[in-house]
């Protein structure tokens, strides 16, 4: 995937999260947490938190997607967590966004 395509997908993901912030009535102190996960970890997050949003990526695109998320995260809120996890694992192909205070 090209850099522009990755940037467009990351911005669309952030736009979806921003919409969800209003749809699910987030308070001003609730923020998105981001993590990188494999399919097994994805199921664990889905069973623990609601809402959870995912973006499936090729392993080669994860680093660039992280960079765009960190650069563009101001579109959500200055207090949202940056993606800081290690991104070199080829088995981790999902970027997950969830709110730690919104448990199922």
C-alpha cells in the first residue's frame, strides 16, 4: 500500500473514532487507548470492552499507520493515548481502539 493510501485509511479510522465518541456518549475525561494485536488478542478485547474498533493491516503497513495515528491524533483529543507499542511483530496485524472505562 502506498503512503497516501495508508494516510487516508488512518484518517478514516480516526474519523470513525471521533464519531463513536459522540455516538457512545464519551465524557470529556474518557479517551481512546490504542494497541496492536493479533486475532486472538482481538477477541479478548472484544469480549472485555465496548465499543472496540479495529483496522486490519498488512504487517508491512503497521509502522506507517502508527506514525499517521500519532501525527493526526489531535483530531480526536489532545489527551488520547499515542500508539507506543512495538510494531515489528509480523503476527500482529490489527490496530485496536477502545476506551478503558467502557467495559462490557
